[in-house]
C-alpha cells in the first residue's frame, strides 16, 4: 500500500477517515495486515506528509495506534500521554495536524485496564504525575455521581471512568481550541472517541461526531 499524498488526502472526509481506522482495526484483529513496503514509504514521504487523522492515545505499551489500526508511515499523527488527557501542547499539536497538515479526523483513544486511570482513581501522588492524573478527576467525579455506591478501586468503576475520560477529553478539545472548534463547525474535521480492549485487540468507537 502506498503512502498518502496531497491528492489522496484531499479526497478524504472525516467519515472516510473513520472508516479507514475501523477497517484497519478489523485487519489487526484478524491478523490480516496490509502488505506494505515501509522502506518504499520512507522514500514516498521524504518530501512531505499527508496524514488523514490524528490519534490521541495512552502511553500504554499495548496501544500503539499505528499497529492497532494497521497504518503505515505518513498515514496518521500519533500523540501519546498517560491517560489520553490533553494540555496546551497537545492541543497545539492537534491544531498543527488539522489546520496546517490537513488531517480530517481527531480520535481520542482510551483503553481497558489503564494504569493511569487506576492511579487517578486511587489518588496517587508522585512528582509530575500528580498534575497529570488530576486531569482525570472531572471524569472520576462524574462517575461517582452516577455510581454513588461504588468503590473507586472497583474494576467496574475504573472502566466507567476510562470511558468517561474519553468523552471528557473530546469535549475539552472543542472547548479549549477555537481553531479546532471552527474547523469542526465547518465540517472540515470530525472527532471520535474509541476504546481499545487490551484482551481482544478490538477498538469500539463509542462516540463519533461528524458533520459530513
């Protein structure tokens, strides 16, 4: 499979970008990855890159976006941070990906059995990690309101927080980036929330907002 070019990227809509990722994950789950010549893609992308999506995922070693979506060099931007939360630097990177480099879809990808979520639910305090995990607190409080009888260390509670954290991050992106919100309102980009199961390798897209 060839790397994306300016011409192929221009034909991609947010909905089509989402379909590329869904198809790629199905190939991954079935162990039917596309035959790629990665060295050829190195040559094809030496003068520029035209990714169709940007994926924000956790640093978890099991959740490499390029692998689980079966994508090659130059296909997607990949941003990774514990707990798939956002900050100004990540928002700036997303603005570059969409406004400058032409990506059509923003994906927030959470996953099951997330150590960052477990740490946030347990109130872990450790150096700079403290501030990072604090970004999960709004999702924790929301799930506490929905599941008042749950214990924060309960696996079901933590999974619920993981799911909510994806939705909260999606909301934060559009709330805190006027650049991306303007593009979203114009239908130039879409945003989707996905959840990766570390036991099966499958991604479930739990929320998608596309204006195609």
